[in-house]
């Protein structure tokens, strides 16, 4: 899951041209690559970062930039400050695509199961989604949480406008929880776990969403740039897969590194990681992730883009649903990793 933020369409044309220059070689040295990421809790990409797998696989000089949310990252992408962005939720991506930015998913990292959801204060009197009516819920507006809240409310036949949504970044939610400014929060780890530890009760998790309209963390790039630099994209994908492999084969070592990077205990890192269904490089071309060839359109990732766009259009986040997402799902960069 991932401050309401509008990426202006006027920037799109300039971005398409300028992004082709992102990651280009500086003077006659290695390519420069800037990778954006979010703090979504423990994640295999942290292993890729810590062990310099991106640098090795791309043969590039790599810099990293942390963002507080997906919408904030989209602004940086639109201004040509990033080459890749990871840990991004689907709604900010769909919003950018609807506004004309040629973004594409080059790697689907994971599906949220128990690492995100709706947590309520025990004294709020809320026992289920229907109980949210008339209550105050903290949310990162325009993020994955907007899609999820709309979906959960619709399932419970609760009017979307009947819930007071208070827009704030995840770290602010901790303070608002303590002061009583909110009754509930819809958020992802590490704040999701922190609020539960503080006594919060979970009434929904992302695991309750269907795979075809689910909550994913994805890595994206400008589609035109990716086509012009396929070797760099393949190296990027290979580094992510290598981080996944280390996580599977040397789990204690990987989790210790994740705990160090996120500043939590090993036990907390284990809990956060357990809230994901992780995807390998080989998974990328399977139907449960991005598919391959004609199967891309029926893949879980593609269908989630379509279903997310419909919900965002219904709640007024985007003006229209894109005709298709054919240029926005790119499993071809993972083809060499397929079994």
C-alpha cells in the first residue's frame, strides 16, 4: 500500500524526452542510476542494496533515495530525478498513467497479505468495516490505501463519503493514534505493525483482496527509457531476483540485514516479511504476476491495474480509465530468469 498528489500532464512530454537521459553515462565512466524506494518494512530489495547487487548486475554507479509515499515518488519521477522506483503501490502508478506518463512495471516485488490493512482503536467501538461510518480514519490519500478503503467500504455497503478520511504520512499516524485524533488507520508496515502492538485491532488486511485487484509493491521505470536501455533494466531485475534468492537461502542473514536497515528488531523484521507473498525473477512471467506474451492481459498484475483504475475513477481520483495497460506491464526483462 502506498498526500494527495497530482502529477501534471504538462510535464509528461518533457519527461519522456528528459528521462531518456536518466541513467546515461557520465563522462566516459559507468552509467549513473538512481533508485527510489519506500520504507515498507523488511524487504528483499534491502539485501540487494546492502550487498551492492544493483551495482554489480548493472555495472553502474547507483544512488538511493528514500520517499515517504508513492505519490511523493511520482513527483520525483515526473521531474526526472529517478531512474527506477521500488516499493510503489499500484494507485499512484495508475494515476500517473491516466495522466499520460509512460510508466511501466519492470518487476512486481510482492503481494501484501498481512503486512497492511485497517487497524482500529479498541475504544473506538469499531468492530468491522461497517463500523467505520461516521468515524475518522488516517490514510495516505492517493495511495494504495485509497483503493483498498474504497473496495472494503463497497463490499460492506458503506458510502465512501460517510467515513472522514484524514490525510497524513504513516509516521504521523503514530502521534495521532496516541492523541486520539483518529479512530482508525489504513496503512502498511512498519506503522501497521506498530499500531497493532499499541493495542490496535485489525479488521481487514490486504490478504482479503482478490489477487486480480490486490495490493502489490512494484518497481517501475519510464517505458521509453527502458526500451532504450534494456541491459540496464535486465541487470536491475537480476539484482532484485538475487536479493530474493539470498532471502530464501540465507534467511537469518537476510533478515538481520533488513532489521539493521529498518532500525527494528530481528523479530519485528521477521513479522514484517511474513506479511508478504514474495515474488522471484522466475515468478514475473507466470500468470500470478505479470504473465508472458498473450498471457500478460490476463495476469494478476494487469488485471489489478484495470480494476484499480475503475475504482480510482469511481471515487474521482482519475478522470477516465485508460483504454489499456499494454505498455505498462513489462515481464520481458525477466524472461531470462524464467524456468
